[in-house]
C-alpha cells in the first residue's frame, strides 16, 4: 500500500507538475557520509498530511510520511536501508559514498488533505547534485626528452579523471639508485592540457627515475608508472678536494695528500686528479695527471731544494678538472751540486793550495766544504772540513803531503740537506824535494890539480837529479869550496849491469889534503828553485906536485926498492879484493827486487808461457752473481739516493783489491823511462814479455813493456792492457802486437786532453813506418761519429815466410775523458761490441790502451767480458770479475764513475738488444716491429717508450731556462741540453750572450755533423748569423715556411733588400737567389770586417718537406742534393732550421745519417740514433708515428733502389744476350792486396748479426 502511494505521488508530480526549489550542490569526500538537505520548508497544521520522497534521478529511494507528528519511512527496496537514511529535517544521509554516488538527487514534498483519498493540495521539489570527490586518476608514465647535465625535459599524459576535484598541480617525484622517492618539481601551469611538458633541474652524472603524481583538493593520485632509469650527462666537478696538505721531508720531493671532494659534487666519473705545482715566484705551473682514484696522496719528484712551491689540486672527471684546492710548501734543504775546482797554486813538496768556486745550485744554506785528496799511488784518502766565511771563490791549503806525488783533489759542499756531490777530480802534483845522499865510489887524483870522482846516484830521489854539488875542504887551512856540476860536466856510465856517475874536477890547489863530499840537486817542477839533498859521506885524498917530492923519492928508492915492491903488490891485491867485495854487495842490493820476481833466467832467450805464482796468502772476497732478469732493478737500487750503493760497493772493491803484488821489473832503473806514469807499473807475474832483441841491442831488460795479460770470460789472456805508447816504446809496442798475433787494437784516449799529452801518435798517418823489424803501413781510415777505425798492414821484414804480413785494425774512441766517462752510454756499448766482434777466432789478445792503461782500459774489458758472461750464463758479477782482473793489472777501473758506466752500459744492452738491421732484412724487421703482440702492444711501442724514457731535469737544460734566455726560446720544451748546446762567442757584460737555442746532433761519420735550431726570432737573428760565422757552416737547410706575420719572418738579406746584422765582426750580403721546382737556394757572403776572411754559405729552403703526396723515398731527394752541396765545402756542421728546432729537423738529420750508414755499412740503426737525439734535445723525436716514419722512409728508399738495380740488371742481361756466342771474359779476381772491411776479418764466421765499423 505504501509503495503504491509513493508511486502515485510521483505520477502526480509528473502529471500535474510540482513546484521545484532551486537546485543545490553538495561536495563530499569519498568514503565519508553525505547529507543532502531537502531544503523545503512546509507550513504545518493538523489539517494536512505531508510526504517526503527522495529519488535518484528516476529511481525512488525512500518516502517519509508525517501524520500528525508521526513519521513513517518507506523504502522502495529494503536493501537501501543500509546506505540511505533520513535525518530529522528530512535530509538524505548517504553512508560511505563512492564515486558512483555522484548523481542528482531530488527531494519531493507533497501536502495532502487526506492521504487515503490522495487529495494533493500542493507539491514541492528540491534538486541537489551530489559530487563525490576523490584524488585524480594516475597520470601517464613520464617520458624523457632533451637531457642536459643539470636539466631534463619531461612530458606525460594528464590524469584521465579529475574525480570531481580539479587538479591543482602535478608533482614530479625523483628517485636515484641509492635513495627513495623524493619530491622533485611541482608543476602548476599548463596542467589542463592533454600532454604536459616541463623542465626539471637535476644533478649531473646521476641515475634517475621519475614518476608523476596528480594533486587536487582531496589529495594526491596514485603515482604514475615510473620512467626508465636515465643518467644525466657529466660536467666538471664543482667542489675542490678537501684537506689538502703539502709537506717536504726530502729536498727533491714534495708529498701531498688530500681527501676526495663530496661525492655528489664530483659531477661525473672520477678519473683522478690534476696536480699543478710551481715555484711561488714564477707562477709557471707544471701539470701532473694522477689517474688513480684509490689514492689521495702523491710524491712530486724533481723539485728544487729549499724553494717555496704553490700546489694546486683539482678533481678530474671526463669533462675536465674542477676548482682547485691550494697549498704552499717550502721544500727541504737539498744536497748542493758539485763545486768546480779552478786551479792549483803554491805547489811545494808538502803543500798545495786548491781554488774552487761554489756550486751553481746550492739548494739550501751552505754550512761547510769537505776537501778530499787521494794519493794516486797508495790510494790513501784524507779529508778536511772547511767552515767559516764561505765566499764565492774559496781556497784552502793542503799540507803534510808526500813530495813528487800525484794527488786527485776533489771538494764537495755541505748544506742542511746533506753532503753534495764531489767535484770532478782535479790533479794536484806536489813539487819534488831534495834527493838522498849519493855514494862516492872512487876519488883518485889525476895530475897536480885534478881529482877523478865516481859516485852512485842517490837511492832516493824525486823525478831526477839534474846537477850535483861537490864540496871540497882543504884540511890544512879548512878553506871550503863548493862546485856546482851541471849535467854536461858529468857522465853516466853503464857497465856490467851497474850504472855510476863520473866527473873530473880541476883547478884545485896542489900539495893539499882534501875531504870531498857530494850532494844532489833536483830542479823544482814549478819554479827556478833547486832542492839540495844530503851530502854523501866524506872521502879523503891528497893532491901533490910530483916535482916537489922527486928528490925525496930518489933518496929512498934504492934502499927500499924490494920492500916497496912487495908492499905495493900486497896493497894492490888487498884493494882489489875490497873493491870486488863492495861491487858485489852493491850489485846484490841494487837488483834484489828484480831477481826476487824475475820471470826468466838471465841466460834465457824465451819469454815464459805461464805466470809466476805469488807466495803470499790472500783471502779473496766473493760477491753474489746477479741474474740477468734482476740486473736492471739491481742497478736502479745502486743508483738510488744519489748513487750511494754504488759508492759503497766500489769502496768495498777497492778495500778488497790486492796490494801485495810485485812490479819490480817496472821499477828497475833502466825500465822507468819506459813507463808513462811513475805509479802505473806492470805486475811481474802477468806482464807481457817481448822476445829476445837483436844482438845489436845489449840492454838487459829489453824484454820489458808496460803491459799485462788480462783474462776474459772463460778465456785466458783475452786482452792485453797497456799504456799509451811513447816514442821510446813505439818499437816495443808494434813488436808486442806482432808477437802476440793481435788483430785488434783498442785506443780509448786522445793524444792531448786538457792541454796534457796522454799518448803519442804511434801509427803512420799515411805511407809506411819502420819500427825495428816491424814495418807498419797505413791502408785506410774509416771515420764514425764517436770513433775512428784505422787499418794497418804489419810485416816482419826479416821473416821469409808467407805469413810475415798481417792486417791489424785500430778502433780509436775519441770521446772518453781521462778519469771520467762519456756523456752518453749507448755509443760506448756499440764501440765495445763492434771492436770485440772484429777480433776473429784464433787471433791473439785484443790490445787495449788508454793513457795509463788502467781506468778506461779496465772499463772496456769489463763491459765486453760481462756481455759474454750474460750471454753464456745468464748472470752478471761485475765486482767479482773486477777483483780478479785487478790481480793482473793494477788500478783497472780507476773511478766510481767508470764503475757506474759499466753497469749502465749493460743495462742498455739488456734493454735495447740488437737494433742494427741489415739492408736486406729491413722489410722483415719493420713487420716484426709493428706486429701486435699478446699484450696488445708492439715492439715499435716498446722501442719508442725506451728511447723517450729520459726526462731531463731543469739543470740538464742550463742555461736555456735562465731568465735572460727564456725569451729566446720559441717553445720551452724544445731547448738544447747542456752537454750538446751550441755556444756562440760571449759579448762582454751581457749575460746569456753565448746562448742560442741550437743543438749539436751527430751524423754517422761526425759527432757534430748537424746543428738543429729553431726559426730565428727578430731578437735572435744576429745570434743566428754569429753562429753561422763562428761554426764555419757552409750549408743551411731551412724547413720552416715563411709567413708574413710577426712570428716566422725572413731572417736573411735579399739582393735588393739588404738586412743589417749588427755583429761588428762581419757583414752579410746576399749574392744570388735561385728558385726551383722543389726548393729555393740562396748564396750568402759573410765578410770579416777585421781581416780578409770570407765565408760562403748556401741556404736551401724547402718548406713542405717531406711531402705527403709523394712516395716516402722521395724524402731523400732533398738530402742527396744537400749532401752534394756540402761535400764541395765541408768545413763546418750543416745547420738545419725548422719552426721550433723539433720533429721535422730531427727527421732530416736522422734520415741523412741513416742514408750514410746504409751506404757505408749496408745497415741502419734508427733506435740508436734517435735515443741519442732525444738525450741531446728532448722532444724532437715526436710521436710513435714520427718514429715509424723513419723506418718506413728507409724501407721505401731500399725498395726503390732494389727496383732500380733490378732494372739495370735486366738491361745488362739483354745487352749481353745480343752478343755473339763465345766465351765471356772472366773478371780478374780480387786478391788480398785489397784490405777487407774490419767488420769481416779473414776466416771470421759468427752466428750473430754482422757488426760493421
């Protein structure tokens, strides 16, 4: 019944219409209860009945009937009771609304008089829109657009449903791979589009995910699907390293440590750190790239001592360095460089005065000097410490020295950083002193006023006794007269193995009794002073006039004739016996040393084949052998701490060297003149004996020469170590070479060094010289950069056998100073290898000599012997071998520097192996060189890394980096090393006026064949032409191009445009200019303004050499042209100019030298050449590609020559085949009259690569 009523009421409203109130809106949050007000006020009285009906659009929900204060609620469906209810004011209450409840609801009120009759009086309606509000639907997955290091463009699809609450913003949430989701950006503009785009700020080099959240008044939507991870690009770090600390406990090292910057500030992958350091007052920073991220500390080596440095450290990623952290540090005091001894003065028998200048680099505060002197004979070392006022030029007396003794003096400075390096040894010779007393043998009167005196020279004297003082005392009047007897007034007599001095002294008053005694005089070495020695014992004699005593003699003659005769006979016999006894005693004393160790009986005609054993016991120290694979590291350890371990080991070897070996034969009086130095003698047991001389030479010790046999590795008497021959020993030397069947002579000295004669020229420069039976004929000379090879024919003119002629090779090294070492190790090693290889199997010992035959000679022997040992045994034992050979000749390897050179040469041998390549094997060699090995590297790369491994220190570039010279350098990294810089004449009072950025480079035949220099700057044009003038350079090769700007300008005069070069000593004019297809030549005339000397110089300009559009072999065309020009006037080095004195000029010099080697010896050694070039002017080798270019160019040249030779051979065969049939004449055979190359001695076969001169 109730349902019918509700239905009936609705139909009435529909048919008759109801009075509707204004619609309302209700907004409510999802999951809450909604109250919809009916909003209709109905006047009530007891005469009417009211019904309230709620519908949802066309669906009836409930009806409430009020009847006289009673309310009855009727539901269309009972199930609606749980969701819908009615409030007291007839508002509709909806429980737990959801989005589906968003609808339009209508409250209808009907007023009836009688509900039964349904008599409707009035009808009201009120419509309410219910909006259930919820968060928006989730937006679309964000898409990543343009990506920058700190910004990303993002777009996404807007939420499809706002859910009755407008979206007020979108939130972009961000997540990194190490963090949770966080709010990134809030987007409020342009949010009502379908596609929403915005830019978002991010951090560089960070992995991100993004998701989108829509926001309305209800809250935030479910987040969108997250984007894929993406990484923002990196950028430079934005934070500096933290806690940078710089300290210096070592004078040459700065230690720095720091902490990483905050990780989030690195902005990329940390690749390491960029460390910059500079002297505080220069602000020229050196840069180190430290490519490690696991360490935050580093040692900076090679810094100056006692200097303030600024240190800057920046983090480094793939985009570059970030901001720097700064620190300052003052380096510790270091060891000073070595002082330089300038001269020795005030030489007395016991003192010398040493003068020196302070070190160029002090590295701290100078505390003192240590002055050290070494007795070269005994090896005793003394040291004196000098404190006080240490001026720039210092001198000090050395006292209590031995007379006539050679000392090596050296000095070193001491600072707070320690003791510096000793200066180079400087020879100091003490003066002679007075000789000992002579021994008078006979004093016999001769006539009335003359006495004949015979005496022995003093047993002890220094250098010589030039004159004698003879003191006569008249015993009757005690009148004393002293006569000085110069050398021309006495005679030295040799008889029966005895030498004495005799002289007759006249003009003495007769009829007097005299005493006589004799003293020697020795002339000072340094002034006119003479040192008188001790007088001999007195002898007595009586001078009488025969006429005064004639009468008395006649009176007593007859009476005592018989007795007189008998007594006379007795006296004569007695005197004879005494004289013979004295002679025997004297001779026995004089020759005692000789007979104790005499190798041959006096009547023997042959020299011994075995050495004499030494009786004295000696415990020899043993040193461990070093394996080849450990040797390089072993040498590094010895070099550490300024070669400290070298000093210790060398001192230990000296300490354990035997000093008890005899050299009596050398010290015999008649042999002393055959010794070049008084303290360099030949041990008796190992000396070389010469065969018995011809009968005409009646000198007892003519079998003597100052030479010793020295063993090699597993080879007895492999070498003969000897002194540099003197004119008096030329014959002995060549006789020794002949008798010992030697084929190779190694000479390691110049004839003159530092103004002193070191050796005499014992060979003929041309033609033939005769030395006794031996005829020495000069055949040929081969010049190389560091040494010369001479070929001689030796012939025994008295021998009749066919084998009486022999070819001998002399290898003469010309760049090895006495008591020192060469500037470069590699040429020494090559010299040893080539000279040793030239000695054929079956030949006699290699004869090795320098000046004294000990220092440089021993160094050569050790290098060669150790190479043989490491090849055979795989081990090296330098100190042990040195101890052994020092028992065969004294003082072998004289200095610590020579001892170090041996080690360094063997390291070079192990590193470089054999890099000399034969002509026919160049192609194969290059293939092997460029082949990639298992470790992803190539032999080419390893070679290149070895040859550029040398990093010069600042002191090596002195004076190029001096303040007044820096503006003269185009590039600071391309400057000459000190040892090979070109010096030009100094201008008085102008610092650095002797400097030019130019370096001497070797060719194949000359050590200073080239000068490599930069293109002159406007301020150095005069210096350039002064160099041309001073070095007599007749050829200039210009490889830099001329640009019409201020950088690379013309630096020469032209025919119509003279260039003023204000040198003051010559004038410069251009005589002729000729432009060709490939190059331009210019002829210049340099005329002296002081005399009539002129210099013609030709400049060849070729700015595009080598050309890229031509075969590599064409690079040699320019070289051939310049070589031909230079041969016409070869008076000085070839000057090679490129822009910076760098890679292009180096290629030109290297290819020229390689071409010379190829044409002379059919080999090349580019590694050897380039390594020396790099050490003389670091940086000019360029890249590994530049290095390979040299090999490739030579390969192209050889291939081109082979093709030309093949073409010529083909033409020759065609011509021969066109001749008539018949016998082809045979070419005459080449006989032995033509000397063979020293690289291939007769019957010499070896499995190793051919080594040329």
